[in-house]
């Protein structure tokens, strides 16, 4: 992350903004700093991407830009979601190679996000196996990532044995090697939003008493062992990690998020990875910004969280990432995406849903054009009729829409 920072507004004209200047992330020399987030779309039937998936990513690829893939399961036990792709079999490698070749043909880079959902999975998607997690906890919600979006209640997870831990690390390593074979430029390890690695990091969901539970150092052990295994396999310059220190998706806010994530991120800093992606406090997959902020305020005021209202920012964590590039996502739009990069607070901005509905998002941001709003009803393929998989996926128009 750049060391220079000023408090005054420094935003120049859009085209001359630092957002459209080069930045190096590991082995990738980007020509601009608008990055496409991992976005679950559930269009990969049979766990394999097809022609419309190639079209989808190619539409959004720009010269020198970075696309992060949708979350990809590193193993069957990672989730087994209907429509979510895998990276554990030879046909996965062959199919994704077609995607990365098409993206590279447009001069863009692509990262593979490896996504193990842990206790969010359900046994019907795992061949009858019990979902895995740090401890025997239950989300207490509904899983709809099934054929026809049939709803199943979440189940109490199986606490991972030491053998499960080792096997899962091996799964990540195998999938990371496959990702490089498939032509990806980088691997992003999903360690936020309440999924498996976050379930180990979080003090409310990790109730273990062994070497993987208890202290913040022990709770971070699994995440760091996954990171180290993947780094050893493909090199630190091709590895990144995503975290949500203030996250409340599928789990309660950690009891001491500042100490917890400053520690694990200080360890990540030592490893020289390509980048760290952090989620701003107000952002949430499930809640509106106002509701998310109110829920954090309530947790802090009740004494359940060791923080103050003034602590709800990312600077605590950016401070320990002195040399590691930091990219950030936060419900950005066409107006609020410039200042943080311009001031040198972050290295790039990550867009999610606006990339769904604006295949030409980078150009629209550069020229100040109106952004098209997404249709929530067609975000997930499980809610789209058979034969209409392109609807809300590859049929969003280029240019301004009235």
C-alpha cells in the first residue's frame, strides 16, 4: 500500500485519476485499479464452466485489468453447491483453461478464488456427509444452493479432526496447482464472510481446545497453514487472501476483531503475498448498510465486542500491511470509488454487483457514465429457468441505459 496520504480531497479528472494508473500485484502488472470481485452466479452446472461462462468473463475483461473468479470449490467437501464450479478434477482444469485463455486474449489477468464454505454446506450436497467446521455449531438458517433452489435447513457441523485439517490443506494445495495449470495468474484464498477459514478465526464459532482453538494465534493457525501450503506450491507472488475483519455474514462479530485480525494480517504480511482484499465495515452480503452499522453499534454497546464506534474502519489492519498491496470492497459506485486510491490509503477498488450489470464498468467509470442497476432476481442461476441461463448473466447491455 502506498505510504503517502492526505486528508484533503485530491480527486483530479476521472481519466487522470489514480484509479486508472498502473499497479503491481504480485506477478501481475495491472494497467488500472478497478477489480472485479468474486461473485457467486451458480451457472456452472456439473461443477464445470461452459460457453456462457466464457462469454461472461470475456465481456468484463479489459486490457491490464484483474477479474477474480466466482468462488470455486477446492474439493467436493468444500460445499458441493449446485452451479458452483470446482478445481479438483482434470475436467475442471480443461474447462477453466478455455476461460482464462479468452480473458488473456483481451489482455486481462484472472485470479481463482478458492472457496470452502464449511458449516454453510448441507449433507444433501455432500453425498450424505456432515458439513465440516471448526466446532459443532449451526448457522440456524437455510441453504438454497440446490437444484431448483430447494430449501434445506442448515445442520450442526462436524468439528474437524486433525486428519480433516490436513486433508483440507492438501485439497487447497491440489486446487491451487490446478488453478495455475488452468491458466490463472493468481489464487485468492477466501477467508472471510463467515466461511470455513473465518469459522476458525472467529471466537464465537471456534470453540476448540486444541492447537487450532483458544488464543488468537491458535485460531489463525489453520488459515496460515493453508496459506503456507499454497505458497509453497505456487509461490507467494501468485497467492492472495480475502478477509472481512468486521464481518457478520453467517456468524456473529468476533469478540475482539482488532486484536484478532491485526495478528493474522501481521502474519500474512511476513509472507509477501500478491495482495490482501479487505471488506469495509459497512459492507455486508446480507444486510443493507444502515442495518449492518446498527447491528455493529449494538454489539459494541452491549459489551460483546472489544471495540468502540470510532474503531469501525480498516486502518487498524492496513497499518500492519506495510508492504502488502491492499485492495478493498465496500458497496462502491461510480462516485465513491476514487478518493481512497487517490489518497494512497488503498491500492485498488473491488466492485461486485455493478460488474454484474455493467460488463463495460471500467469504461463507464472512466467516462463518468450512468451505471446500470442489477436485477437481484437473476443474480443466482438457481433462480433462472432452464434454457434461460443467459438472462441476467450475459445479456446486460454495454453503454448507458435509460
